[in-house]
C-alpha cells in the first residue's frame, strides 16, 4: 500500500442536510473496509455545491482513502465529479469505458440514453470506472493529490452493488492493506450492553485485539481483528462463541433473513406468516433474498379482528375475551395460517406498536408471537410475549427481528426445545 491513512467519507446531497434522506451508506462502507484494518476518521455530509465539496476534500489528509457518495447522476445538482476535478486540478473528460458502461446499461433496458445522461461517463482525469450492476452511473476509483479517491452514487442499493468491484479495484492497485485476521459474530435477541458485558473478560485478556460492537436491524454485531494485520490467537474464536452463547445467528456476513432462508432450504421447510402489527414487514424480510420462493408460501395480513376471524379462523369469542394482543389469539393465528397456507411452519405476531393503544395491563410495546409447526404427532404451537421499549417504527422492526430469530432458533434447536427456551429468554431493556 502506498500510504496508510484512515477512511474519510463525504456524503453529498442537500437531502441529507434537510432531513429528507438518512445516510446509511457510511455504515456500509465502514463494514466493507473494516476487515482491512482501516477505521473511519472523518464522516461529513455536504450540500450539492462545488465549493462545499472542495472544502470537505480539503479536510482530508495525504494517505487517506476518501469515499464520496452521491452527486453522480445526470441532473444539474449532480456536481460531485466537477467538484473532485476542480479540487484536484485535473480536467473532467469523457472516458470511453465509462461512456460504454452507461450506454450498455440503457441498451439492456431497450432504450437510448438522453444526452444529459451521458454526463455519467465523464471522469476526473486519472480515475477509472467500475461497472455498476444496479444503476447507470459507474463508480470511479483513482489516486489524486496523494489520496485514493472513490466516487459512488448515493442510492444505497447501488453502493451495495458497487462495493465488491470497488474493493477489488482498490486491492489490485495496492490501495488497501492486507486483510487482517477478523472475527465476526452477528447476534439477535440481545442488547448491545449485554453483548459488551459477555465479551468484556475476553477483551480484557486480549488487549492486543481491536474490539467493536454496534447495533444493526437484526440485533448486535461484534467484530474482532488483529492490529496491523496480525492474526487472531487460535483459541479466541471458540472462547468468543462460549462467551456469546446461542444469541449468535451468524459467524460470517450473512444477515438474519439469509440465515433463516438457508436453514429453511437445507431442511426442506416451508413457511408462512400471519401479521397484525407488522403489516407485511415480516413477510418482506423473509423474502429479502433471491431464492426465497423455495420456502416461503405466503402471508396473511390480519390487521382487523374481523380479518383474524374470517381468514385465520380465530374464534370471535376468544378475540372478545382476550383481545387481539394476547396469547390465545396469536396461537390461533399461527395455527390458522399454517393450515390455510399448507406450510411446515407459520409465525404470527400481534402487538401494540404505539404511540397509542396501550393499557396498564398491555403497555405500548407489548407483542405476542407464536410459531406453529406440523409434526408426526400433530401440530405444535409455541408462544412468547415481548415488551419492546421503543417508538412505533423501532418496535415493529424489533418484532420482525425477534420473529426471524425465533424461527432460526426453532430450526437449529429442534421442536423438543422450541424457539423460546427460558435460558435464552430476551428481556428488552429501555
């Protein structure tokens, strides 16, 4: 590697500063590059103006890896290429390969690109294009003013699609240090503080390792790496597994929906959903990855009590006596879903996500969950209640994560133990 600095991320876009869009790309970039031992030392959000882009670049240092996201489109406010070229003192040129990538994208769509779209083929001199598998604007990589620069579109799906090619380009040019020894453990149904507590004795006994923890959509991730590319001592992986226990759902970069899908397909299991409070979010998560049609049968969105009764067969007297957010109702939802969709497993959720609707007996965040499974001795149903402590949006996301991980636990542990073993019960703390 020519220089060893840190990662500087510049997110370009008025929408970021006005609150219309949330920057999720910085996290993606840090995860993609973290295994190389590079830490982000600067993250900036700047408007779509040449002078602001130039000022942000001035805050970087020689040796840094600088990644800019956003402003690579074809509208007048997409000025990132111009801003980089002006700061670096180089020309903005029509790059033949970049232009061909743009044209090829439109040919695949059966269309001709408009003249303004071909601006996406302009490149600050000294940078090379990286094919974009999702959109039309290529990514760009190059070395300018003693810094490695990466230019990416702002759409998260395009960043996700471009990152493997960008990392390969950077590696091939010697812009990244060797991959350091890294352990990844992805956990669910556990709080960040609890994960840190479980890891603390091991972290204290290995001060030569770099430890990090962060909250994700599915739970909490742990990353452990050796400093300066050093290997992780051989006993540490097993010791980390022992410390974390069964809250670990992945020992690689797979997310929770992918892990559940892999288990379903490997075991030949089919699945359906009966959703009230999540209104389709759970089914959406289960089908997030290609190949989900191999196990997912469908879902029933039973928001109203009448729908629970008519489509899922929940008895009206149980709904009247116990209320929609209750154990007998959610158990009936799960079994009704399993029968109607003719699937091996069915998961049902019913909760009070907020901000209103809570009572002293059932405060906001109360969420009942059940899983029904077919078996040789007849169907079995398991149920559990959660008390989620957040706002409506977060409570619904926590419900989806808990449901997915409960399916994962049932598939890994088997029906004898069930998905809600008391030794691994999750009590969400505010």
